[in-house]
C-alpha cells in the first residue's frame, strides 16, 4: 500500500483536533472520507492509531510516533517546495532575520540598506529580541539567520563572528563616580543602577562579576527588558548602567561616559548564526555572504 502525503495531512489534523467531525470540517472532507484515510494508514502500519477518549479520540502510542514523523515529513516537503520556488526566482525571495538588540540598533539598518541595493527583490523580515530567546526559533526553522551574540557550543548551530562587542559600566558625565581618586568595584556599589532584566546575559555576567569577588549585587533602581532604553534612562540621573561601547559611540551616547574598570568590562563577539545543515534559500545565502564579507564594515558605518 502506498503512503500518501494527503492522508498524512488529514491524519495530523484529526490528531490535533481529537475529533473526526471537527477535523472533517477543518479540511473540507466528509467524516467517512477521513475514517477511510485513518483505516488506510492503520492498515499500512499494522496497528490502531486512535482510541476513544470521552466524546472524542486520542492517539495511541503508535499514533504518537506517526504524528511526530508526519510533522518531520511536512517540514521536509515544505522545504522542498520552498527550495524549488527560490531557485525559480533567482535572487528574489524572503529572509527571516532575527536580531539581538545591539545588532538591531547598529548593524541591521545598514545591512538592509546593502541588501536592497544589491538585491532589490529580496524581502527581509526582521524580528528583534534577546539572542538567546531567538535561538529557539532559529532551531525550529522559523528564522533563517540570527545576528547577535555568537554561539560556541551548540551542535545544531553554526556562528561566524563579525565584530567584538565590549560592554562597560557607564554613567552621566556629571556623575560623582568620576570624581573618585581611586576606583574599585566596591565603589560602584555606593550608587544605584539601571540594568537589563535579570535574564539578559550581560546582566547575569555583571552580577557574577560582583558575586565572584565576594561582593553583593548592584542595587538596581531601574530595570528594563529593552537595552536600548538604558542610556536615556540614566542620562540625567546618578545611576550607573551597563551598556555596549557601540551604544556609547552613538550621538545620543555623548551624554554618557565610560567608567573604566577592567573587572567590569565584558568582551564578547557579535556575529551571524544559522542552523547546521538547515536549508538556506538563495536569498538567505546572499545575506549570509554579505554579512560575512562586509559585517565589520557595515557595523562601523552604522556607528
């Protein structure tokens, strides 16, 4: 007996809804037609796929296995169609680009400008968020590329460093910390802080920098999930913050000054990441090549 993708799509709908009648309405087929579809699949695998559950039905263990394989097949078939369509379109296509907040502010605008100049028929959809949160969507294939913090130890992902990102303590230029003759980490605890949310990697690194030296964590007065807001939030206060030097280099960063202290200086890489062995359309490959060849130049021109 042959296995038909249409039967698998119908089976997946029945499994997700847990009811033959509602599934029939969803796919525009009669309930007897879906029943025959399920019977064909059960005959093929040699085992029941569903069992009664109240007024509905639920998957058997064999059905659970088939559902998982169905989703893999559907994803593979979708990629086949997409690949053929992209090759037919040449350099046209759509790229789903995830971006961390620093890259979104400094790199992505210049990247999009370069893409439009070189390939005006390419559409770039940008999703901004913390890099570590966007990695999940990258693994699921919802994103083609991720521009942000590089990944060093994930076997599912491949990262290419583009530029170093240095995160430092900063404050308004009139802040009293700059009048201190001797500056130590303990001195920084005399002031309030405006910091990223506790789940942001740079915040976690800063907290560990203090605790690793036996010091209490910074006294957080303001907390924000948007790193880009921090310089504006502290510019007219006596709060300290923790931001990228790239942010300080922007025009609006002129109101802030770096508190130079090696112990509170975080060095990390920003780069571009994609799935290892995952499908990349010609358009996504073009954006990846552009980033790898001109990423540092694009980042510099954004600053």
